[in-house]
DNA sequence: GCTAAAGTCA
C-alpha cells in the first residue's frame, strides 16, 4: 500500500496495529506510531484504543500509559474501552494494584471492565480476589464471558471442582453457555476424571444442538480419553467434523495412555494417510506408546523418521522418552549411551527416566549415578530426594533413607501432596494421603481395612519398601497404608452398587503397593478398577492390570 | 470499513 503511495488513514491503522499486537512486533509498533503522528492521521478513539492495546500486547506498558494520558477523551464515558485495554495492560504487566486503582478510577464500567480485572487475578493465581470481585460484580452485568473466565481460570489453577460448581451455577442462573464455556467445563472434567459430569455435558450439547465442531469435538474426545472411556472417545472422534492435528493428537495419546499402543501407532498411520502433517507433540505421544509397550525397534524407527522424514527437531522430552524406551526394556547401557549423545543438555526428566529404569531393573550403581545428576540439576526438587531415598529403601539401607529424610527436612523441601479423585453420583470427592476430613471417614477406613484383609487372604502382601520411603507427616498415615488412591478405592466400593466400575484419578504416579492391592481387590470384589495416574491408565480386572506391571 | 475480555494436545 505504501509502495503504491496510497495513504493509510484512521481506518487503516486499527487493523495493522492489531496484527502488530498479535505478532508482538515491538519495532514495527513504534514505527507505526511514529508514522501515524508524522503523516497527521486523525487520532480518534479507535486509533488510540488500538495503540494502547498494541503497546500492552508488545509489553511496553509505559508507552501505553503515555498514549492513555494524552487522550483527551479519557474522562468521557464513551472511552470505557480505552480504560479496559489499559487495565488489561496493568494485569499483563503484573501490576495488579495499579489495575485495581485504574478500575476504581474509571468514569463508567462495563461487563468487560470487570471481566478483564477478574481474568487478571485468575491469571496471577489469585483465586480469592477473583472470587471477591466476581461476587461484587452486579448480577445483571455477569455475562457468558464472565462465567467462562471464572470456570477456565479456576480450572487452570487446579480447582476443577469449583470450576464445575460455577458451571452448574451458571446454568441455574439461566446463562447460556457457548463453545468457550463448554470446552472449559469439559477440560475440567478431563482433569479430574469426572466422567458422569462429562457425559452430562455431552448430552446437554447434543440436546441444545451444538455441532461437533473441531474444538468442542476435540475437547469431548479428550474428556472421554482422560476418563478412561476410550471407546466413547473413538466414537466421538468419528463424529467430529473438520478434524485437525489436535483432534488426532488427543485421540492418539488417548490410545497410548489407555494401554492400546498398537492402536496408537495404527491411528498415527491413518493420520498421515489422511494428509495431516505431524508435529513434535504427536510424535511424543507415539514414542510414549512405544516405550509403554516395549517396542524398542519401532520407537527408534519413529524417532528417526521424525527427524529425517518430517524435519522435526527432537526436544528434550523426546530424548527423555527415548531413554525411557531403552530403560524400560532393560537396555540400560543403550539408555546411558543415548544420553551421552544427546546434542542438548539432558534435564531432570531425562535422568529421571534413566533412574526409574535402574530401579525397575535393579542396577544400583547406575541408579546412584543418575541420582547424583538429579541432585546436581535440581538441588531443591523434592523428586531428587525421593528418588535417592527410593534406591536406599530398595536395598534396605534404612540409615541412608533416614539421612536423606533429615536433609530434606533441614532444607525445608517437602514432598508434593498426593491426592486422588473419585466421582460418585455426580459428585467429585477428593482425598489426600491419610485424609480424615471426609464426612464418612470412619467407614472409609473400616472398609479399607476390610478389603485389605480380604486381599491378604488371597496373597496380597503390603510392600513396606513403598511405605518406608515416604517422609514427614505422611509417615504415620503411611504405616496404615492410607495413600489417597486407597481411600478413594474404599470409598468407591462402599458407596456404589456391586459390580460398578471404580474410576480413580491420581495426581502422582501410583505406588507399587497400591498397584498390588488394586489387583487383588479387582479379584476379590469382582469389580473393574480404572486408575489414571500421572503417566497412564491402569485397568485392573480379575487380578491383572493392563500395564502388565510395567509402568 | 476500525478498537477489549473467555477455550482444545505432551
């Protein structure tokens, strides 16, 4: 346009500035601002809003403020948007105090003003202040964006229960959800394995005639896959129109985490044949599938194909996955050799993968080497210490376990809390290790005792190795073997009819003792137990697990 | 003909 000497005017700039903002082109933003002044473009409110927003998005809050302060319209009520984008800028720049001041100072407020501020708090992880402003916001101003902001914000801050509670309240208040809302709610269901709520949302959107478009469809497939309903996931996948790479990725990782590695690889081929170009994420999913099922050759072939056929540079996660692939298969020397050849610095996850393999295959020397690296890389990461204490516990060196525990205590390093979710009658229950706060706590512990006794009669033997590596407050509860997944299991058995499948979601890796107990319980109770841990699904039935004790 | 705020994958 400039080359043809056509003069941009006040109507041209908003478009261009928006592009600059989206691309984060700081230099170009300044050039445009300069050009605008030089050619004497009339600075109306549109131009100013676009300018302030551009500066906000490229991270120049000072410049945004300058333009704002020079805007004569800012005191008039039609300038709300100018204030709104500035508040957004303060929030993005981490200046929440200033955002609130600006918010309180503005002449008029719209829904957007509130929404932007609430979003700012949520992004900063300040759920309390977000909630406070949400409660203060006039009821009639709350719109679908307000509710969706709250739902996704709470979910992104790991409070999925409150997120779903907000979703229910929103419907009660008669606010109609849109695609954004549905996706946020489904994502919350996926995070905590709230299958019944997820199914309910599925029914709701079918009834309300939502088309299974790409993003809603993908969120639905992901929800089913993460709730262990992989058949439903694949059925929904078939109904999604205009699938894209992401739709395929959630489905393929779904097969992989649900223990169907063959299908993961098969569907990957289908995806390629459908003309969808793979990326680094989907490759990570199929490499994981290979390592979970011991397909070393296939994994290696795919790793090479990724680099040579698709020109995708492996990142540290791919390398970690390869170490895992060799390590799980017991090829520890290959794993170590592989690490030494990695062109980038191996991180915590890479050495962690080697460590886990060493523990599983009982190679103490290499485990100690890996553990040393872990401590060097992340001296304050609780995992480094837990790994180390695991090795010692494994070979019965209890004084060393004790020493590690003391070190952690003196450095104020705490083990991350383990929690498990279970959904019973549309209600999600969360348990912490040793949790006695549940209203049916006594019955739960009695039930746990009862199933443990039954399981023991069949040959279950509590594995003290897993109990003793735990530390701090958990120690006492661990003596009772009350890991969160066990409590959820007992609660599930006592509060659902015989034969009902039990579904549990845990935030950490399942421990060997819990895994063993679940196998026996699936046998003695005749129930299927589906446990999702941080890595994958364990599907227990008739005393066996789909992970084949290899996870 | 133009300006803001909410969403899916490892």
